[in-house]
C-alpha cells in the first residue's frame, strides 16, 4: 500500500499543516492551468502513478511549462506514460500541474523504521533533489529517535548541525519537520519521503519548506490508515481481483499475503508457513500460480472460504493442486484439509469436474486424520493423489509436484479427464 | 533511551547466553490464555516444560482454569490479580489479538517488576505498535522475542515458551544436541530441527524470531548469545529477504545459513516487507552475499557443489542444511551428535492412482510411515469403500445434474447423450458403481439380470397380470412386481455379498476378473460357506448351472465366482448374483469411489431390474425354461439387456438395426436430474424409510416410489408425439421409415400442416381459446433465435447421420419447424425438441408391427411409456442409492412455513 505524488500527498500533508505547492489534478480546466501559470510563472507536469513509483525525474517523466501550450503538450506526453524501474512497471493515468516553487535550497527528508536501529529513523540532508545514495555520508544525517516521544525539534536541530546545513534553513526545518512524525505515526504509515523540500523565501527573506514531491508507504495491518479516508482504488494497482478477494479474509488468525505469481501457471499451491511459502515459490518458479501463506491455524470456515476463492479463480487451469507445508506446529491438519477438501467438493458440484492431480506434503497435529479426510474427498471425486508426510524433504516434494505437472502437460491431463468422463475439449 | 543490559551494546539486551532464553526456572504468565490458539498450544508447552505456566489472563474469565496434562492453569482477569494471588513470573507470553498486543506488553511491564522476557506470538501487529513496544522494552530492560513468531525452545532444558515449536509432540523434534537454530520462519524452526535429526544432529536452543519489520530478538542478539553458549557448537540460521539484521555479524563458531526468497526480487511490484519501498540492498541475494563474506565461501552449497569453509556454508534449500552442516563440522573435526534418524527421501504415505498408469517418477510406491502414523494409516486402509458425509438432500443429488443451459443431464459425470451411445448393460451398473461397466462386467450383468426376468411360478407374475388386467398403466404393473421384491427376497443374496466383501477386502485383490488371484489366504467359516450353497428346496432350479455355463461361454471372469466354485457344493442363484455384483462393484469399491453400502446393496437393484423388465411381459409368455418362446440357454448365453427390453416391448429379439434406436431411447431417458417428479418420488421413499438407518431402507419400495411418480403426464406423454406423427402419416402408405427413398414429399406434408395450423391459430386467437401445443416442437429454453436447436436433438441427428441411419419421422419434424416459420405460424424457426426424437425413433421401431396390425395404438402408447420406465429405472436407481448414502431421515419434507394454503 504505497502512494506517490502530490495529487493525494498534498492533502495528506495538509493534515499536519505542512506546506505544499498549489496542485491541480488531471481534470483541471485550461483556464485553471492558465491561471496557475499566470500566478507562478512555471508549472511542473507530473504523471499520476498508483503505488510506489520513484525516480520519475530521472526517467524524464517530469515536465515543465511556462505557457498553456507547453503545459498541454506535456500533459499529452505524460498522461499515459510508462515507467520501468527494475522489474517494476507502472502506467500513468493522469497528470498533475504543480506550481513551481522558487528556491535556492533543496532538502531531502524521510522517516522510516530502520532495522539497523530497530527504531523510527529520520534521514535528512540539505542536498536534496538528488539520489540520497549518491551523496557523501557526511552530508546525510541518519538519526534514530524514540518512538514514544517522537521526532522532536532538537533531533532535527542536532542533525542539521551535524551535517553543517546552512543556518537559514535550520529554523524553518526545526519548526516544520517534527509535524511529519505525527502524520507517519498516527495514520499508519511505515515510510514517508519528501524529496525535494524546496525552501521558499517569503517576506523578510524567511524560508518556508515546501514539499515538492511525496511518497509514502502504509501498513496494511494498521487500522489508523482508515482515518485518512483514502479511496481503496488508490491501492487497486497493487492487487489483482483475486488478491483483493482473498485478502479480504486476512485476519491475524491465519493467512498472510497471498499474491499471484503467474496468472498462467499450472500448479495451485496453498502453502502453509512463511518459510514453506518462500521455498515453494522459489522452487516452483513459473509453474506456480500463487504465492501464499495460509498457516497460523486458520479455522475451518476461513480455510474453506479461502480455498473456494482460489479454486474459483484458478482451478480450471490447474494441473496440480499442491497442498504443502512443513511439520506444522499448531495448524490443525484435519481442520485445514477438511476446509480445502469440502471447498473442492463444492467447486466440483457447482462447476463440474476438472482434471487434477493432488499432491500433499505436510506434518502436524491430526495429520493422518486430515489425510484420511482429504483422501476420502478425492476418492469420491475420482482424483488421483499422493500424500507425503513430514519425513520427505519439503523441497523434494516440491520437485515431485513439478514432475507431476510435467506429466500432466504431456498427456496426463487428458488421461485423468478420460477417467472423469470428461470430453477432451472440456478438459 | 534504553536500560543498560549487557555492557558495550548501544541498546538493551539482557540474554547473555542461549542457555538463558528458555530455562526450567522461567515462570510464565500467558495473556489471553483462553484464546483459540493458546488453548491448543499452551497445555502441550506447559506439560513439556514441567509445568512452567503459573497463570494466564483472560478478562472476565477469572476463576476458570485451562486444563493441561500437567495440571490446571489458573485464569485471572488481569496480571495484577494473578500477582496478588501469589503467582510470581519473569516471562510473559502474548496471545492477544493484534490490536491488544501493545497494551498487553505495557501491562506486563508496568504491573510486574520481576518481568525479564516477553514472547509475542501474535502476527500482523501494526508497525506503529511494534515501534512503541520496542521503545517500552528498551526503556525498561525487557527482552522481547517475536512478534509473529512461535517462541523459543530448549532441547537440553526440555522447555518451550510461547508458541508451538515441535508441534503437538515436541519430544519428536527437540532432540538434544549441539546445534542452535535461529529462524525467521516458525514452521521451519521445527522442520530444520527435524531435518538435522536425519543427519544425526540435535539441538540446543531454538529461536523462532518472526519476520516482522521489528524483530525484537534479532540475528545480532542471537549471535552474541550463541557465542556465549558452550553447549552450542554450531548454528543454523534461516533468513528471508528484508532488513539488515544479518549484515556485518562476526560469527565465532560455525554457521550454516539458509537464505530463501530470491523469487521476491523477480516480482513485478513491491510486496510489503521491510525496505521494499526503497528497494535497497536487503534482497535475498544481498543476504547470501553477507553470509558468504562472513564464512569466506565463494558460492552456495549444494549436494553437487558442496562449497563450505570451517566457518560455515550458505544454502538456499532447507533440505541441504544437514549435509552442509555435517560438511562444515567435519572441517572443524566434529562428528554428529547421534546416529542419523530417518532420511529425507520422498516417501508417499498415502496414494490412489485411480487406475491410471503413471510413469515411474510420478507413480512412486507407497511406503509405510513411521509410528504412530503408520498404524493410523493402516487403520484408514482397513476402511473399505468411500465414506460420504450425510446432509439434507431435498432437491439435491450427488448422482445427477441437469445443465440448465443445455438441458443435458449427467449421471455420475456421464452425460445422458453419451450414455445413449453405450450398450444398455454398460449403463445399468452406472448408477450404482459410478463408472461405465467394463466388457467383462457387462457380460456378468447380462447373465445375472437375464436370470431374473422369467417369473414363471412366482407370485409376482400373478400380481403383475392382475394389475395389468385391472387396466393399470405399465408403471403400476411394474410397481406391483417391485413391491414384492422386498427385503426377505434379497436377504440371502445381500448376506452373500457382504460375506464376499469381508473375505476379500484385505486379501490384496485389485482386479475382480483376475481369476489367477491366489485365494488360499481368503478365509471363510463353515456357516458363511453354507450361505452360498443351494438349499434342498432349490434343487429343482436349473438356473445356477445355466448361469455358470453362460458366463463361461461368454468369457466372463470373476475371482469371486472362481472362489465360490471351489466351495465344494452346488451354488445357489443368490451366490452367483452376489459374485456378479461384487465383481462389478469391486474396482470402484477398492478405489473408494463407492461406499460399501452401495456395493452391498447392488444385487437388490440387479434383481429389481430383472423383475421389473419381466413384469412388463404378460404372464402367458413366461414358461418354464422359455420366455416368449426364447429358450433359457439362448437368453442367458447370448442376449443383452437391450434384447430383453425389446423382447418385453415387442415380443421378439431386435435386429442390430432395431437395437440401436432402443438403446439411444433408453439412454436419453435415464435422468432429468433430481428435480424431476420420478426422482422426487424415489428420493421421498428413501427419505421416509430413514437413510440414516440404511439397513431399514426398502430399495424396492423406493423403486415403487419412482414408479408411482410417473404417469400419463410424466412418462406416458411420450405417446403424444407418436400420435401426432401417426396422424400426419396416416394413409401415406409408408412401409419402411428408415428408407430415405420413401417417396413422400415431406416438405409438402409439412407445409400443408403448417398452413392449417396457422388458420387454427388465427381462429383460436379470435375466440380467445388456447391453441393446441404441437408435441415435439419448441422448447422454453431453446427459443428466441432466428433458428433454434435443442442440442440433444442435434446430437442424436448427427450421430444417426454419421451412422448412415435415416428416420422419416425425424426428417418430417425438421421440415415441419421450417414450414411453420415459412407459413407464418411461428415467429422464428422453432427447435425440434428431444421428445420429437424419442417419438420418431420409437415409432420407426414399431411401425412395421403397427402397419401389420400386430400392434394397436394402445400398444404403442404402452410401449412409449414402458421405454420411458426402462430408462428412468436406471436414473432412479442412481437417485435411490445416492439418497441412501448421503441423505438424512425425512429430509425431503417441506417445512410448514414454506407451504401454502389455497382457498
């Protein structure tokens, strides 16, 4: 759950009265844009991306305009532009028009929880507007602070002294930056980055920090995010329809992040335990449809509901239903297997059978009762299966599931379809 | 602001050595001890650790206790009450829901000055709360483990605190040895310990750290305590991407680090975890590099490329941990703690190939699981057949379903259209064994049913004739016969079937026709053997020998029959029927496709099939040794089910040309799903007997239920289409309906009818009368397009065309729908529906006899009804068996609140 840009950022910053430039959204009229140019001389045109997209300037995706014509041309160029960073890909949908802020000084500021200190940590430099990684360490202050008391003015002042910041920026930053902790801590953020903050001279030469870009990450486990009243579709690019549906069932009891690895995969692997999830996803590679962790002892109803959603979205394309986990510590195997088995039975009843080979690798409480229950279900559905206990290496079981998938691709699927009385076309 | 613990660390850390993390002296208070997870886990922890939990809290539950094998744990409303009651503790365990964790930690810290450690099990704690928890603990000098972890355990001290390390049998995994484990994954903490055991390595202290953003007891803390713990000679770490906890650690003893999660960096978008936003250097690859630098190795350890140093090794697969550790320790001159326990090779415990021929690498043979699991699995194996959960089966069926779009019904996964193309004897077993019968089974079934059809000398025949003479429709005649085939009439054959299943269930017999199977291990006592032998009263029944001879002659094979033939006595007809039924049911039963109940009751259905077909033949034609003039030997030895049904309807054996349409007709009529009236009748009859006491359900009465729920509107209406065709073809001189060169101008006939129908339509509109419906034309589902088709009609038409068969009546119907449209009698081209196909096929079959005057219109009507009953008899058997297996007593009734009263 990440957010970038001033379209929404400016509104969030207004919660703590942190200054921002004037911003117009994608639906701004030409009159409004002209008016903005008239008052500020220069406007920046930036694409609107969902999620956490950085380094737009470097990618040439920040436009500048001093006339309406230029502004509209940049709008056209950037409205649906594409952005790649590493494997991450984003497509814009809209632009913002942001008033230019005249300034001599630019500041970088962020708050995040740093695992090196295990504390909220401020990163601050007066050499803002560029990549923080490219600056000499002496110019950057990285300062952990106490979570219970928060980011205090003296912490900011000390940091600015340490890095030798120009004296005219110290007082305005000491006044304004601590407010940002309130935004981070009380609205469920994990990260906030303002880069650049431009130091705008006001009457009498006093500088005011103005946030000219905005990035933040939210903690999906923190209900405080709801206080901001952000529309949920802001985060929709983060998730597929399946993920959205299945993650609605996310609670503290069982089932962590579930996401789609390969929409065209052929192994559907409900995985139990974070470690198993990592291992399974890594070894299955492209064959995996989803990456999931359903551990944490989910109750029967929840397991059945989660399994139903998985089946509804992906069972048709699935060659191998692969239920996999280590030797569970407290997840009840009978309850979870019964949930998945009953969901499968109901799916077959509603949608008809589909050729499937079921592989299980599991250990834990009520193991054999769980296996027996699932076996009965699979037998009544006429599906072939192989169940491994915890004395087979989990990675070998994963490789076995891949071998079954191979066999299914090379004709096994048709063979099972035939035993289920399915016509080849339907299979 | 932190409380100073160990000197020289810029934060608080109290645990100096791993040996201090979980000790026998630790006393524990569990917050939310009565929560779902704690209730399961805490009793095992408490008992394993010698009773270390002094009390738990659960607001509003003071006075209750949590029962454990090591005595009850008292429950208080809050920590203060527990302390006031005299229970001192130094360790808190938090099982609270996420929103309550921070406050629980505050409670523990503020209320109990003796607190030293907290283990937080809860997952999905907000980062906001984790920050504050960290700050509180640091300021007050408390060590925290977790959150989102499974706690800590110590194999030397036999203690576990917090979560469920080692599962419900901690002693199986927590084997005393020399290796410490620190793992981001709770599940893998136990799994790694178990894997180490396969290479002979036991454990000292196991720490499940959790992998939230805030890891309160993290890798550097572990490294320090590991260095100070003399018991621990080596450590195994399991780490996932995110966070810098593993960076820059100076390890003082050998370590095997497993880093998993490279796939995460291949994702096309960020996945919530520490540092994901900045995308900075804490990916799996980075962590591998940190460890490789720390250990001075150049690559990842794999069995093929075992890269190790005396300092350690890096693996990316937890299965490689034991080998890597052994290799590292060898360089340090250290041998495993004990002899290896088990191995990690692939060992399928339970499998079912459903009769598929799997290649070797897929069809791995099942191995016996270690105890106690092996014994439990063996107990499962002794369970013969499937077990089906009972539920309310009103308007539901596990046997049949009609696709609302195509209106095509499937029975046990087989569409009736496909069944229509199979020999009848293949379909007759389907409802009961859920599979299409094999060639061998068809032979067995043909003979078994043929032996039941001739009812000479049986009171059934008298009753059936009396019913017929009283003017009843064929369903009532059949019902009269079925009513007599009550429980006593099948008592012995069912007992025989049960005895065969008992005797062979665990014999290892897989294929029922495997006559080479060695039955020397099959044991049967004298009383049971006697069950199968003919009694002196049966001495005059010639059928057993005739059946055996027929099966032999037709190449039928049965391990059961072969076994029974060795019993040294004359077999009864019941014995042969039981062996036949068991042969047919055996495969599905062993594969757990069907229940034992279904297999045991199969002979009842087979007998009913025979009697119901037999009852449709008037009594005069049942003679000793001959039915409608056909000798026993011929019927048993060569006739099929289709032949018998044709004989019952026409008094003669069909030619192959005649047998096919009959087979298609019966196939099409097998089922229309559980909503049809006939199915409802059958299901209601089962429900009323009470399927939860299956032994009391009268299957013959359920057949009567089906039969009484058919009638002139449901079943008998098949004649309407025939009557319509008779009217159209009256006086045309048609002799052979299957001859395309019939010389009739079908188009002209259809056009003429359509013109008349249009006039009729107009006239009835003017007077506001209801227009007569045309049988066989139009369908409430397949309508509204310019040209409409009933997919079932098209299926049959295409099949017949492919087989080079012609049917003039069917052809006429196709002309008719066109003509109705062309003449303005229909708004679009109506479909020819499946009823038209049935009428056309049946009329063509009976046309020669009708033309010759051997059959009257009344006979045609009876034939149409009878053929419906034959088909539906199969479908009803499926519903009866399904309801018997799945249903609940009286589950088909409708609650009074859903019933209406009409005045």
